[in-house]
C-alpha cells in the first residue's frame, strides 16, 4: 500500500520547481522523477558547473529541497 501511495505522490511532485543547497551553493531545478525517499532533479548546466557536477541530473532527499512554486512545468513536445 505504501508504494501505491508514493506513486501518486510522485506523480504530483514531477515537474515542480525546487531549490536545494549543494556544496554551500543554492541551486534551482525541476523534479523529473520522485522516488521513495528522494527525487531526481534536473538542474541547469550553469548550476552543475557551480557545484562541480558532471551531470545536470542529481538526486536529492525529499527533506533537503524546498518547493519554489506549485505550478508544474510541463514540457511541450
């Protein structure tokens, strides 16, 4: 039952803009996938360079980010 509940919560979180601190630098990004205890967040290349990350994707525990806006950013294809 917990997995079913998390799946619904994960669907709600995807697309939200969030901020978090990595290497003492505040970073903004968008949740692209929510997991049980963390989320995969896509950040800009500029922010990836600032925090010395090789990727624009990073994993952040749910308690370590703040939701910036409740508006979901859906990508238009």
